[in-house]
C-alpha cells in the first residue's frame, strides 16, 4: 500500500511550489481535460490518474500522447500518493471517496454535485448519497468565494450551468439591483459533452444533430444550486444543442425601479475589475465561439429602462470554466498560486 501524505506534509510541499496532484475519473471528458491542463501547470506533478471504478481496466489516453504518457489505473482509495486529489467522478462515488481522502489529510477538489447543496432536504433529493457535508467544504465559484476557497480542505466545484448563470446574475444581486420577489428566467443551452461521456438516446449523434431540445424544466438539479447562491427562486430551463462543448446562458430579470443602464454597467465592471477570467462585453453580446477551449466567461447585457428589465448573456466552455479549468483555478487559490497559472 502506498503511504498517504499527511496534511502537514502536503501543505509544506505546496508552500515550496510543487504540489503532487492525482485525478480520479481521468477517462471522462472532464477528467481528460484535467490531465491536459495539469500536465502544463508549472507547480504540479501528476502522480496518479485513475478510472472511475476499482474494476476499471488500465489504459492509456491516446488524445494526450506526448502531453501525458502515463497509464490510467483502477481506482484505489488507499493508493493516492498526492497532496491534492481532483475527483471527476459520479456524485455517489465522490460522496464515498472524498471523506476517506480528507481523513488521510489530503485536500480534495470535487467536480461532482455531491457537496454543493447546504440544505439537507434538497441534497437528499438531488444527491442522496451525501448524507452530510464534511467540515471544511467550500463552494468554488472563484470570483465570489475567494476567502473560503483559500482555506478549504474540500472544494466543491460549481456545476457548468450555475457557473455561467451565476456569473451573469450575482453582480446585480450583490449590488442590490434585482427586484426582490420577481421571477428570474434562465434559458441555457449546452453542448453534448455536458451530459457526460456515457452515450444515451438523447445524446446520440443521430438524435442530436440538426436539433435543439429542452429538457427537465422545473426539476433540474442545478436549480437549487443557483437559488442557494442568489437567495431567491429561478425558472431554469436547459437545452441541448448540437455542439461538442460550450454553454450559453440567457437570463431575464426585473430591476429595482429607477435602475439605469449605467448602474448595471457599473455593477458588472466593479464585480469583475480584478477577475482574470471574466470579460465584460457590455451590449456586445458574447458567443460560445469566443470562449471555446478557454477558462474565460464572457458576460454581456442589455437594459430596457422603460420597463425595468435586464437581459444578460453569459458564455463559457463547459469542460473548462464549467468544470476542469475552474477546478484548477480554485486549486491555484487553495495553494497560493496566481489564478492564471496553467490556464493561460
């Protein structure tokens, strides 16, 4: 059995500038993206990459040849020789594995939804494998949770839809510009990779190509995650579009009476003045192609002062800013590195 690293030893290694990182679930879309990005991170050495199960067959990753030439091995909770472990696993597997790793003194960055919801009843409904939240968990929406992320032992990476939507709405909410009690409508479109690597009838090429389909209105598990952050209800309807990657979130909300377009612009510019991965575009509405294969989130908006309404568009790459890139951005904050390290 490989000796596990203690919390003190891990922190000392991190402070010296080199962190040993492992990835569990390295064969999925997000897992392979993690390996690709971590392999070029100057402060990381990848010590292990595993499949999603103990019975996984060892394999190489042809798409990463000469980027990372290691072998993905079966999952073994007792064999992580690392300081930090990225979990790109289904939520039930993360719920089981994360507490074991935390008890061994490792820091954990989880990309599943297992630890995102604070409310016990909602978590029981949408993530039933997570009976309780471990101590030291932080929600990793980097631009708004920096202090909590710095000291986190367990980092719960936000969902891809919530990342795009919350980055488009939180500046207005924090500035007190959203009308309380008024419905917020979030109409979001995602590329097929957001559904994961396992093929289904809905994500099969011949079913999705040339079509756009709405799914799971009023019941999507990302809805309570967004409501938790915003402190009010939302109407969220996701759609699948025939793209391999990317999310475009269109948001419609009512402003406090008397709010001007200039006040909205000021709120966005103030919120993201020091955010290296959010680009505000004003009334030049952004598109998915502007952010594909990057960790950027582009946010644009239009204000109708006559009716007191605001329309916000936010775009991200769901596999980067919506998953692996944001996880590494949070990892950088946890270990005191520049947020941009390994991502630009």
